[in-house]
C-alpha cells in the first residue's frame, strides 16, 4: 500500500477574504458515514499522509457519524507531527438534525442553534477555533442573514476565523455576502455535476467568493474504480443515489469508459483526469477529494501533476458533455433541501 504521497501541493486563496489553502482539500466524511464501514487506523493514517504531503484543508461536518468525524480528526491532529498540526485548517458544516437511527429530519439555522453547534464542534475537535464554518443546507424557516450574522458574531468572538456557505443559489449568496465577508461556497462540482456554471459560479466570482468543490468524482462514480457488478455495503449512500441505479448506472459508466480513453491517451488515471478538470476550471476553485485510504489519496494527489491543454479539455468535453449524466445527484427528498437547485 502506498504510504506518504510525494507530491508537493501548491496553494490557492480561498476567495478574496479567506485563508490560503492547499489546492486540494481532504473531505473526511467517508471516514465516518454514508459509505459503509471504514477502517479507523487507515483513516487516521490517510489524514496524516495528506498533511505530510502538504494538504492543509480538512473538511468535515458535525453530523458526519454524529460527531464521530470531528473526534477522528481530533485524534489524527493530536497524533500528527507538530508541523502538520500547525498547518491544518478545519472546514466544518453544521445544522443537520439527526435521529438516533441515523435519519435526517431537517436543518436548524437559528442564531442560538448556530452557537450551540459551534460549542460542541470546538469541544470535539479539541481546538479553540474553527477556520471556516458554514451551515450545511439553508434552513428554510430562518433568513440566511440571521444564520450568517450568528457566524459573524462567532468570528468577532474569535471562535471562527472565516464564514462559508454550502449549496446555496446565487440570490442567497448575494444576501449572505451583504451581511459579512464570505470566504467560500462549498458545492458539488464535477464533470457530471455542472449546474453551478450557469449562475452560481459567476456570482461567486463577482463577489470574490471562492469555491470548495465536493463530489469531484461523483462519489466514486467517475473514479474509474466503480464497476457495474459492484455490491454496495449496507448503509452505503450510493444504494439510494439515482445515478447508481439500473440504466442510469449503465449510462454513466459508459461516460466513464469514454473518459478512460482520454485518460489513457495522456498516461494518467480516470480519477486524475476528472480531478485535474476541476482544478483547471479556475484558481478560485479548491477540489475536495474524499479519499479514505492512502492509495486513493496518492492517486488523487497525482492530479496536481496533470496539465490539461486546450486539446485535452476539448477531448474531455466531447467524452463527457455538460448535462450528460443520467439521474439526479441526490434522491428527490434530499434535492428538495438544496437552495442551489431552486
């Protein structure tokens, strides 16, 4: 198994007002939730390998495994080298309401709740501040101005360094930015999820707001490793995801086969090509890679060495045109929570 990746990670500014972070961030959700069982020791080793390679941005949510993910990051940082621990930046989502059985029952963006969520996250992470703090989904019952205002008060108190947003549309982005400086918008963006390009990305750029792109491999769908006959573990989110069902899966993996031809012509992997494509969309975009193992992390970091010229980008566009994916990116009930899709 691959150990510490050797790739040196360049840096990118997270918007006009945010911190400078590694050009790739590590999304830690899968180490605690939604993809079946994970290996705790390997998860921590992967975080260590990412930090040692120069990755500085660790993304999590307080509801990933009901706090498990934040505790995992706490352990990883406590057992990392002092230099690695010093460079690490935490990006935390909050607001999701859960049941004991693991269900989702909505979102809470009330100011008092915002400060309550933050207090618990600080305790679990074992730190005195969160670098970027954001509500995971807009609470439809609370104006975004109130939610962002509460985070701004946490910034003023020193408990949070920067304000982020997640999965919001262009209008909400403007309203939030009128209240306080917004460092970045976290939103799904990949070769097969490109609706952000129409209004949201131009608005973010107009306002000087960076983008942390999650789902850059569409939950493994366009990683080059997912097969038609793969059996998913119990509790794996993809078992309910429209893009992984029946004819949708077949059509989407046909797109992957076309992308594979482009990747092989360049001598790189499918995953590296897909990540490199997101990296090539602008210096204001920081892809988050959800690697749970060191070998997958090493592959993802290899995307930093992939240069896509105009001919490459045209070939990728021909292989996977915008809007070509079959199926929505979330089940219908979850799509209803996305302000970005309204």
